[in-house]
C-alpha cells in the first residue's frame, strides 16, 4: 500500500497559466473595444464643445 501513495507533485495540476491567459484574452477582447469606443466618443465630444458646439 505504501507504493500507491500519491504525492501532491504527482497529481495533475490545474493549468493556471493557460487559464489566466484565456481569461485575460477574453477580458481584453471585451473591455478594450468598449474602452476605446468610450474614449473616442469622449474625445469627439470634447472637440465639439471646444469648437463652440452647444448641447
């Protein structure tokens, strides 16, 4: 029975690096377009009002 003991290093570990990579990829692919869109609208709005535009 002593040979059947599984040490923590023998057990399969979660692929944390791959999981973090996928999570960051999904996060960036969702957050970045919204952030860029918001920044573009903000900059265009600032330019519009700086040029004398009215609400």
